[in-house]
């Protein structure tokens, strides 16, 4: 058995030396060598295409039609079309840019968020008053607590009726913005 062990040990050593001999010519490249080669490769490649920046891009055209195109009497001579355009042009209307749409959305969302927060606070108050009512023995104190609890419930009902109106106003604004061709990123 010892001869078999010696033979297998010799085979392992020979195999390891063979792999080492094969791997010896392969050298590991350093990061600096790789970076240098990549820099040379990039210099050899011709520049292709144009790099576009924000200055090269023009804003999206407004979805609103020109006054002459929107007017059914657009077949009239140039002189009349100019008068119609002047009549149809809005006066002192603010620019409908990102700030305009963002401010309008914020103005519509704030009442909804305020009422939702107030409704949650009222619900907490109602829960606390209900627990307090159950734990009191004095009828006079129970009467005061019940009166406060009923007021809070009435106010909560009023708020819950107003919430769909706020949500509808937001939906209307989003629909108006969509029809005007406003980019979705402006409404955040």
C-alpha cells in the first residue's frame, strides 16, 4: 500500500507542477496597466455622434392651438385673422410653466391633506372620549363627555363629506393638465 501512496503523491506533485508551468506565462495586469490601455484605445477610436446638453434641447411646444387655427373663421384674410388673434389672446395670463402647475396642484392638495389630518385627529379624539365616557360613573361628567363626543362625530362627518370634493378638484386639475400637454413631472 505504501507504494500506491507514493505513486499518488508523485502524481499530485507532477500535476501541480504542470499547472504551475502553464500559468507562469500568464501575468496579472495591474489596474494602472488596464487604465493606460483603455485610454490608448479611446484615443484610437474616432469621435462619433453629438453630445446633447440641456442647452441644445428646446422646451416642448404648448398644446394650445394658435388663435387662427382655433378660430373657425380662419379662412378670412390675414388682416382679419390678426384682429381675431388679438381679441382671443389672453390678457395678463401668467406663464403656464412648471412653477404655475406645481403651485396650482399644491393649492388643491393642501386642503385635502389638511382635512385628512384633521379627520384622523378627530377620530382619535372620538376614541378617547368614548373610552372616557365608558369609564366615568358621574352622570354630569358623562353628559359633558357625550356632548363633546357628538360634536366631534358631527365635525368628522362634515370632513368626510368634503374629502371627495377635494379629490375631485385634484382629478379635474390633473385632467386639465393632461389636456394642456403638461409633462407629468411638473405635477409633483
